C-alpha cells in the first residue's frame, strides 16, 4: 500500500518534469519578420551574366567566353503581408500575387530563392543566383557549356 501511495504521489512529478521546454525557440516555420512586411519601391536592378564552357566537366575549369552586365532603375515593386502573401507590381500597375517564405536571410518567392543581403527599416537588397549547364545540339560536339547569372535587387520602403 505504501509503494502504491509513493507511486501515485510521484506520478504528477513525472509528467511535470517531462513537459516540453520552450527555451525561447521560435517554432513558427514561416518566419515572416515584421521588418519585411510592407510596400517596397524598386530602385535598382543589376544583372551580370557569364557564359562559357568547361575544360573538363565537372572538375575542370570554367572558361568564360561572354560577359554581359546591365543596370536598370526598376524591376518590380514588392509588397509583403504578415500572412505570407506577397505581390509584385510592375510599372503599369499590374499586380502579380504570390506567396513568400522568409527564414533568416533566405526568401522564397514563386520558384526563386533569394538571399537577403540587406534588410533595415528603410532598405531591402535581394540577391539571386542562377546556374545552368548544357551540351551542344551537335552530337559530335561533347563540350559542356554553362551560364551563370547573378542579380541584385534594391528596394526602399514606401
């Protein structure tokens, strides 16, 4: 009887001690920081694209045969809402709705993964890197070609 009483008294302690600890970890997977929420005006869009071929794929060197760079003063204005909805607004005012997911310095929108290099109360800078490797349409040519594209998008908060 004493053993049963001790077990019954210790049982609530067991459940309290096994309670999940919070440790201040944010378990919200969609980390949509309030600092990105709002309307962002596009101020600059820089594009650098390199094209070339591999000496030996994939461990050889890349030989760049063509480089193109371009700077524009507009891409898309962006608006982010706290519920994960976003939209791009072009120069004509056309709205392209999408969803976004922000986790740390990574921003996923549509099919793109952006790196957030600057995020302050008034400035947002996003970077996008795309790579492609392909072969020639000529079956005799076994050269492996590549295209590397980096884009830098700058915004100011409205």
